């Protein structure tokens, strides 16, 4: 949800269509830095009634903790620190971050720079509370984070592993080569995630269908059930008790009136209602 007009407007927009969880940018996502929040902004945000149960953030798309260019890297580190500060002011539990791109230097060099950049940002904010949720990526170009091993290495090598968690995006998983389009494939993917990273590190889901094919490494989101993935993984996520407490948000295309979000939410909640009906009927499902 957009924070245009002030961060409280995102809460207002989310509640207008019945969202229980929303994701926000803590500033314009295509700018490096922004004016600090005013006292009025923070009062209106924290005093907003009937707020969604979960609000978390996403970092600017400009930030690349794996950047090779020293000036760009330094700016990315400063910008990330600034966004973590703004997130703390809003009381956000975590910011979702695309891990970064190695820009031609290779995976190992890029991963080491990402670890160093994150450590620098965390070290500069000794009293910070907001965590970073490393998002699985599609692996487009030189982007890192398209394997569970990439995310695990960043967490394991960090001096601040307690400040790191993860976010799984269905479109990115599919484009990265994880075949989640069948129940068997979805649960095999989750078993691999549990083995390599651990379920306690899963902070959020991004629920998006994909315009592009399995393993395409091209990041293009589509409406739920309208893309190459189909409804299967969304049904598994919505119907499984394992994910009931994990926030799920849409990053599908939308217009100002949010009618597309309303339709996608209707589809997802329809899948949830089927789970509830199954439980009432006393039917036990076996999916694994």
C-alpha cells in the first residue's frame, strides 16, 4: 500500500479493502533519501484506529548491498540505514530486501559484499530493532538470492544473524526454477527451505502469480491464478495451518481504486474458506 499523503494513509487504504496485513515503503521507493517523518506523520500513524494486524516494510529498489561501484555501495549502505531508522519510527518488525546483484564480479564476491553491507548498516544502528527479511529473487541478470543457499550464506556469515529473516515470493520461486505448481513440488520446495534455512526464518509470503515460465529468471508478476503457476501453491499456503500465522501480501498489478487487489483477495480467501469447510466436515487432507 502506498504511503502517499503520509504513512497513515497506507493503513487507511489497506483497511478500505479489508486487509489484515499490508506492506509499505517507508519512503518513495525510487528515491535514495527523504525528509524525516514529521511529528504529525508519526502521531497520525500510531494513533490510527482499526489498523491492520500486521504492517511491515519493503526497502527501496535502488538499494544494492552487493554493488561493485564504491560510491553506489556507500550510498546503498547509508540508504538502508536510513530506511531501518524510519522503520523503527513506525514500529515495523522487518523490512523486505532484495539481497542485491554482484554486477559481474561473481556470486561469492557479491555475497561477501552483501554480508559486509548489511553488517555495516546494523552496526551503525546499535539500538535498532527492525530486522531485514531477505527475499528470494528470480535470479534475473546478476541478481543474487535466487537459491536458498544464497540466503543461508548471508545469514550464516553475518555478525548480526538475529537481525536477519526471509520472505518467500511465489513468482520469484517459480521463475528461479522451483516448481511449486504441483502439491508435490511445493512441499518439496518447503522441505528444502526447512533443511537449508529453517522455518523459523520465514517471516512473510509475497503471493504473486508469474507472467513468465518456470526457470525463466525473469521477474514479472501476474494476478492470482492468471499466470504460469496456477492456483496450487496458493491453495496450499492458504489452507495449511503451518502458514496461518505468517503474513501474506500481494504485489500484483493494481490501479488507484484497488479493484484488482479486491479480486485477488477474493480468490485467496475463497481458498481459505475451503480449508475451513474441510475442517468443519472432519475431513483430513494429505498433501505431502
